[in-house]
C-alpha cells in the first residue's frame, strides 16, 4: 500500500493496521464533544435494539436471543434522543435518524408478532 492509497479509502474504512504501523488510539468518551458523543450513543442504542430483537448475535454470548422489552427500551430511548436532536442536526442526518427509527420499529413489530 502506497502513501496515496490511504487518501482513496472511503471514510471509516480504515482496515487493519499494516505491519509496523500503530493502530488508532482509543479516545475516552468524555473527550468527545456532545454532538459526537450523541452520534456514538445513537449507534449503541440501535445496535442494542437489533441484538435484543434477536436479529444480531449478542457480542457477549455469540448467540441471538429475543429480549423484546429491552429492545423496546432501546428504541424508545432512541426516539426520545431523536426528538432532542432533530432541530440540532442537518436535515440529512435527521432523515437518516428517522429512517433508522422506522426500520427498528418495523422490525420490532415483526419480531413481536412472531413470538
């Protein structure tokens, strides 16, 4: 990989570090600004909802299991967070957040109906 290859990678596509290079350093959560911290938390809540709906394996166990009340809590918390954020983010980010919530709600209804 040459020095120009790093410039052509898509954002977020870091890949594994090359031999002889250092891995990116972890940033303490409290070092993040509020907007970055909330964006991270949106991802955490969404991931937890997918896991608790049984649609992704739980990273702690490697197994998929439905915990619908926990999924509902994550989705409800994400909905509350989206109300706070909607006037503070770009229209594109607001649409993305609404789309995420719509996907989560639809899948929740499907999973609850299949029990």
